[in-house]
C-alpha cells in the first residue's frame, strides 16, 4: 500500500507506505551504503576481504533481514 499526496503545483507533500515495504527499503539503503563504503576503501588502497570473510558477512546480513521480517 502506498499513498502519495501532492500540493497544487504537483510537488509531493506526503508519502505513506506499509511497514514491510519501508523495512525492505531501509535494508536496501543500508546495504547500498555499505557497498559504497567498500568501494571507497578499495579505491583508497584497502586490501579488502577474503572470500570466506565476505561469505560470513553476507550470511549475517541475510540473517538480519530475515530476523527483521519475522518481527
């Protein structure tokens, strides 16, 4: 469910969405921020993470999202 209200000039004043959609969007924005930070670190010479480290971080992120959906 999403409701958007506009002013006289067509500009948005208010957007309402359901909690699940909001949570999903927040999770995606957090992931995007993490990816941008990683790219910045890589460009500045940070050696990065091993495949095992990345796999662990991904499993942790998936668990966080799954837990958030459950309640």
